[in-house]
């Protein structure tokens, strides 16, 4: 395969090699350098050849990784910058384009889509995202909490099915509690909620519960939470949101 771009920004899916797109797979095989978060490099280690260079770093080092990837691509290397899920969903695609644009760097870029956590979680839950939905990150590290609250309220009021990313960490415990409170003001306590941890990875856990019963302590940073809309229901071990078909 001929690589005709300098930098490939690749979503590697939720964490299982078989969830990576064929295009991502091919490009990862061909590039000179792979740049990514340690844990995600670990997910694709089987794909990495001996002649490929690796650059990995830890959490909160996103800007450093983007700088490194862009620098190597500008030097003439074929580079893959990887993100979990999809690189354009709270991933590396945004900061990479911002850096290239701000510094007027002339490299060519291709983004290769990946399966985002919301879609992987929805698939194991049944069909919860069958109608209009919102995705909200509860992390207030880069976004003020007041703004997140405003979006939670708007999504809850407008009856969007709502997927929560970055829902709760050891240092950020109050956000999910507050989100639950906001949703309870606008939606029935029986609204179905799916909690999916480590989807597509070893130790995957799936829990189906309701808004009022949602156990906050079961949720961490490896978890995606999906709150149904006012028509969503639970049947056996699945969450289903009707599309509106006469069935
Ligand atoms: N770019 C990623 C999202 C990064 S934000 C994507 O498209 O999936 C990180 C958040 O995504 C986590 O806090 C969690 O809420 C969710 N997430 C990522 N991988 C996950 C997985 N394997 N299982 C469950 N949730 C996951």
C-alpha cells in the first residue's frame, strides 16, 4: 500500500484489534512511526513491526504527543498518531489540526475513523441510540462545569438520549451525581440507563439499570453511560429506543 499522506490520525476503536478498520490496520502496518498513549500502543502491539519506531507517553500528555507526531511528519517520516475510539471524538484529531494550522506547518493529513465508545457501548446494550442523541463529556478539566451543566440540562429537557463520556474519576466524583440530579428533574426515574465498562476489552462489564437506581460507584473513567429518552425501554437484557416504526 502506497502511503500518500505525511500524518495519519487513526481511531483504533474501543480497544480490541478486531474492531480496527481495515484501512487503519493497513496504514498502521506501513508507517515509519506510531505515536500514542502508552495503553493504546499496548492495544495494538501485535501490529507493530520491528522496523517501526514508537513514541508513547502518559495521560495528560496529549499536546506533547501531537507536537511529536507533527514534528516527525514535517521531517519526512510517515507517522500514525493514534487515539482510542474515534480520533475526532475527544481525541487527537482536533489538537493536531489546531497545531498544524496555528504554526502554518505544511504536511498532509488523513483522519481514519474508528468506532467510538458510544457506538461500541450501544451495540452491547441492544439499540439505545436509535433516535436523536447527545454526547456530553463530564470532564471539567478543559471545559467549565457551568457550561457542561447547561448542556446536560438542555439535553435532558429536549429528550435526547444522552451518552456520558469521562463520567467519574477518583478525583471527580460529584459531576455524575449532579448529572443524575439534572436528568431526574426532566425524565422519569424509570428511564433506562446502560453502564458499560471496558467495552471490547478484557474485563468488559455491562449493567442495565434505571436513572434513579444508577449506582454511581460502579462508574469510572473506563465507563460509558447511556441514558435513554422518554420512549426507551428495557426488554430482557437489552435497552431499546423505538425509532417509530409500526411493528
Ligand atoms: N476518542 C474516544 C473517547 C475519549 S474520551 C472515543 O471515541 O471513544 C474517554 C472516555 O471515553 C472514557 O472516559 C469513557 O467514558 C469512554 N471510553 C473510551 N473507551 C472506552 C471503553 N473501551 N469502554 C467504555 N468506555 C470507553
